[in-house]
């Protein structure tokens, strides 16, 4: 059997980050923490909303970048608002629904409606894309209005 798992190298704080992630993303849990001889966490395995993730405290040799991100797809503006507020707390907002959390990991908080909004007529797709480019946290109403007006 083949499985796919996202593996993320943190400098430190893997266990703290994992605890934060499972508290923030509904339907998530920590499976196991492998510890060093001194009791500190070395590897943390967790499930984020059905997606297997492993976080390792590996030191400063490979810092996180926005070249990889975790995407959370949600149905409602309330879910977007909640996740955005939690994940940007101590982090930084980015463009088009992207953000960096307090641990340096990049995320995308995206609406499930995005593929539909981007697959209308060329005019609708362009209007949605232009609206998306002008925002940080995604506003579903603004995107839907752009789609409907095009």
C-alpha cells in the first residue's frame, strides 16, 4: 500500500505547533510524539482534517519558505474568518488567501466555491481573479459579486 504524507522540517517548536494546529483546524489530532533523550520532541505525527502530516524539529539548516503551503478548504465565510484570525495571530497575512503562521509555515485559507467561481465564463473568471488579487483574507461575498456582475 502506498500512502502520501506531508513532512515539514521545523527549526524547533514542532510539538507546540502541532498542538496549535490540531486546536485550530477542526477534525485534527496528534497521533504520536517521538522524543529525544532529553524529553524534547523530535518528530510529531498528526492528522490535519484527514491529511497526514509529520513535523520534525531538525534545526536551522532548512528554514520554511512559502514554496510550500498547507491549504485549508472551507465552505463558509465564518470558517474563513475563524481560521484566518487564528493562523495569522502572531503570523502575517499575505495576498489572495495566503498567510504565514507564527511558526513560519505558509497556509492558504480557501473557499470550496473557488473552483466554481473560477470556471465560469472568461469574463467571470477574470473578474473573480482581479477581485482575489486585491484581497488578503478572502471575502466570499466580494468574489461572488464579481462573478455575478461579469
